[in-house]
C-alpha cells in the first residue's frame, strides 16, 4: 500500500524533551506518545523509539507491582508507577516486580480505563 508510512508501526522518531538527554532503553513521553529510546540522544535530538513490545523499565522504588497490573509513566521522575493520577498509562506489568526490584517488565499497550 502506497500510503503505509510505517509497515510494522512499532517505532517512531521522537524529539527528546529531557534536559540531560536519554539513554538507550529508557522510556520517554512526548505529548500522547510513549516510547523506549533505541539509542542514546541529547535533549532536542531526534531518536527512534519503540512504541510496542515488552521492556524492562525503571520503576518507582519500594513499589511492588503484580503481574497484570496497569502501569503508568511518572514523567517528572521518569519511571513506572501504579499511580494513575497525574501520570500517563503506558501498559501492563507482565512479570510481578518485588519492592526491592529496580525494574519492571512492561508490555506497552494503551488499555481502556473501564477494563472493557
């Protein structure tokens, strides 16, 4: 199809909004897009970001997360949380994370708020 811009639709270029830039494998939020950086990039640089798939992402310290829980991006602290208020839903926890764990496995997916 001639009008298909991204056949797989799993990655898009995004402009890094964070002072200090971003490292490969870190999450980033730009408007309504959440992605995981494919490489290191400086602030205001364009970086290819994966917008689908499963990733180990930094989570809120001392927070245990159960498998199947909806998870959200805390853009202020640049980490995963289970707190919905003021944060952006990015997916679902695929493997339970203990409070002592630094990361959590997340399947990137926008899920309806009602569970429908």
